[in-house]
C-alpha cells in the first residue's frame, strides 16, 4: 500500500486545493481534500488507499461531528443543564468509539470491513443526533398576546435542526457512505420533523425549511462526490501511466546493464583470442581498454539513474555489508592522495562510497594540485555507546580560493546552492543529495575549514554507524592493532574528540535510494575475489589426476549475454561444449532450466537421462519481451535447484549494485555471485577451484 501511494508521485496532494462552496465545510474540505479524494476508491482499487486514509481518520471524524455538537447545544438548552449534558455525553461517547475504530483501522486484518464499520457507526451517530435535535427541541403551542415567544432557543432551534440535517447529508456524500446510509440521511430529517415537530413557524413552514435544506444538501453533496470521483479517475489514469513508465524504465535499466556487461565479456573474449595469436599492438590494446571504459561508464550512469528513481520513490533500504574500506577508498583515490585508517568494517558501503566519491570530485576541482588529498578514518564510540565510523577528506585550496565561512559550510548542503560561484559545480551526486543519501544510513555529513600558514584547507566529514571488525585491523603502516580481550577494535570516545569541524548540517530526510558505482569501488579482479565464498584449500584436489571437462549451463534473457556465457564456457572454463550452453530466449526455456541443469532435458528441451551439469550460471532478473508481466528471480531458480537435489556449483550474475551481489553471495543455496562486468577469467578461476575442490572431497 505504501508503495502504491509512493507511485502516485505525490500528485494526489495537488487535487482539490480550492475551498468548498459550503461555508460550514470549507476549512476541512480545503485542507483535507487529499484524504477525501482517496476515500473514493470503492470502484477504483479501494484497498490501495487504506493505509493512507487511516492517517486522517481521527481528525476527519472530529470535523464531521463538529456541526452536530454545535447544533445539539443550541437545540437542547431549553431543557436545562441535565439534558444538555446528556446530549453532549452521548455525542462524546460516539466520537470516542469512532476514534477507537479509526486508530485500529490500519491494523485490522480486513481494512475494507473496518472501513464499513466506521461508516455505519458514523452514520448511526449522525442519525441519532438529528433525532435528538428534534426530540429535545420544545414544542411551541402557546402565543403571548398574538406574538411568538421570542426565546433564543425557540428562535434558532429549527435552523439548528436544518443545519444538522445538511451536515449529515453532505458528510455522507463526502465520505462516500454506503448507499443505504445516504438514503437514510436524506429522508431521516423529514421523518423526524413530522414525528417530532417544533411548530415554531407551523408544520407547513417548518417542513418547507427541512425539505429545502435536504434538497440543497443532497445536490451539493452529490456534486461534490461526482467531482471527487472524476478527479480520482484522472489521478488513477495518471498513476497507471506513471507505473507503466516506471516498469518500462526498470526494463530499460536491466537491458542497458545487461548489454554493457555482455559487451564487456565479448571484448574480453576477443582480447583473449588475440593474445593467443601473439602480442596485441599497443594501439589496439588501448582501443579495447577505451571501449570497455565507455561500457563501464554507461553501466555506472544506469546505476545512478536507478538511484535517483529510488530516491524519488523512497524505496532505498540501508544495509550494512562487510567492506574492505582501504581497497575501496584507495581505488577511488587513485594517485591523487593517501589514505590512513581502518581496513575492514561492516557498513552501508553503497551510500558511504558514493558520498566519498562526490567529496573527492569536489576536492579534485578545488585543490592545490601540488599537494595530495588526504583521507583518514577512525572508529569512535557515541554517547549512547554505538560504534560509528568517521571519515575526513582534506585538501589544500587552490591559490586565490578563499576559505568557506561557517555559514557557507552550512549552506553547501542545501539544494541549488553554489558556495564557489567562480568554479564549475559538481557533475556528480551533489552535496545536497550526498547529505540526503547518508541520512538513509543514519549518518551525517558536514564541512569545515582550517588554515595552516598561508594555505587554507577544506575538510569533508562523514559520520555513519558501523559494526567493528572482530579481529585486529591493519593500519596504514602494515601494523596489526589488536583489540581488547573480546577481539574488538579499541574505540575512541566521541565526546573526547578534538575535531575542529563545524558540525553544521545533519541530514534528516529518510527517503533515499542510492546505487554505488561498482567499477570505481573495486577493480574487476578484486570484485570477483571479494564476493566469492571462501574456497576450499587447493591441497584437497586430486594431485596429478586428469580432470574431465566441466559441463556448464546458463540462463539469461539477453542474447548477447548468452553469447558471453558461451565464450566463458568454451574459452575460459574449457567446458564440454557438446552439453554446455546457455538458454533463456523464451519463457519455456527459462521454466525448463532446472530440468536442463539436473540432466532431465538437453539444451533443445528434449527429454534425456544425463548426469547433472557441473555448473549452473543464472541471471538474477529474467524477463521476456513477449510478456511484460513475466519476471523470474534467479535466486528462486537456485533455491528450486537445491530443493530438487542439485549438487553442482551455482553462480549468479547480476547487473545490480555491489550490495546486491554481496547479498546473493551470502545465500546458502548460492556458491558464487558476480557483477556482469566482472572479468571472465576471474569467474572461470573461481569455478575451477570450487569444482575441483568438491571433486577432491568426493
């Protein structure tokens, strides 16, 4: 339900902002038209708005009862305090019961039933209130010297009665009551007037007042309800268009990342073949490297685009994963500086490394190129005892570039603010989005400046929660700093920190979606080694025994990636190509892949009785152009294979971010997980080691 509401893109909030023509209901209608519009879903996917509507139930109930409470006081004052107290107590108890229902609205196992219960309680309360207006209003049966008795209650009681009837009818339409309740609201006022007339103006005149009030309220409520229905129908069409666009965009991202990964693999295969024929000319090797770099950059932007989509939708969920912080930061830093600090740590690496990447982008633009960028990290203990990672990125400013003021350090994280107008702005994530991003990991970022002689320094600080490594952590000089008796790293108390930073901007937004740039985080070889499960010792392999060629099968919905599978099997793994190959061109092939891996079918889907394949390579997201609704997760296929008794190596390939690759590699039914841009030689090496280690055990 929350996702359906987010997919509306917030457009429902723009509906019906103008005040109503009814003065009594103008404030609630103008302020809460979003909630009222979402109530009109009985014919338009009613269940989807339940969670959203429940947020406003309490206040809406109070607004709906206000007119009845007001009219009850007026209509009952003639009978003294006791009667007035009885009416007020009755209405108060009714409001309390409706509020109790509304508070449990979203928790009810059947939200639609709960909604109907709320409507009937409200409707019965309004009907009872209208009857009380008539029952407790005194009957005028005498004249004083030919003139009507001019008591306050006698003068205004019929008007209060008409007001309560109008309120009940309009409320029944505005909140989309059941048709039976609507009909009861329309006729109940007239019935109560005939059964318990006030006779202030006479039966005929009083009935005219009630009938006119009923007709006016009915027409107004009907027009209001029709307008809300039309508006919601338009909103639903817009939402359906947005959802279709989102689905197409997701498919486009999948295709782009898959094709780029496949093209990268094909280029590696080409390079491998060229190397067998002799040394590759330097110009050709440089050209291949540039083409692969362009493919990596295209994949990078596809990841960033996906991040911005998730940022708008609020779908990002922060997840801590084990990260080799030293290698990741040194890969980002390159030859531009030095890193000192923590090696291994468990942190949300997607957010952290992309924020560090943005900070480095700014540091490279504004730094003195004769002086290196320095990055330091340390673990600190917050006042609550939680462990946090603090990273500081420092650079010397360019000559002539003044230091930022405290106010500019604060303003730097606000959208659309340029703290150095004489320099180009960042072409990356942006400091404002960096602050929003790091907040998703419950962290914060800030800027500070210092001065050393004539040189100004700018410091970018990052503070995120982490889980400390269980063993010693190697420092920059190669030493292993051991922890306490429990094996944890000694932590510095945050309250004793002497940092001179300006703690100015604390990211408070909690809607973020951030996809990391894998190629800039780890090299291909490091990526493959990092995300593969630990290999069994090579000494367990059969020493000197002749190894038979492996049988490898793969499944992918993209033709180029199936070709990449073939190159991987033939050139790098050296598989038995009579049985090895890749399928996935049709839905039938995807659904039959489990039987192919188990030996029950061949690559042409013919029934066979062959041994299991040694290796199964599976794409994580399997779609089909013939059926846009078809989507199969590769991890589900892997789980199905294990349940059916498959004992070979299962290797997952995905175009998602590094955290997703990490998650897949940790699943018990998956042996290996790689990014589609990974070096095919690294994938083949891990497949060989794992297969031969298992063969030695057997």
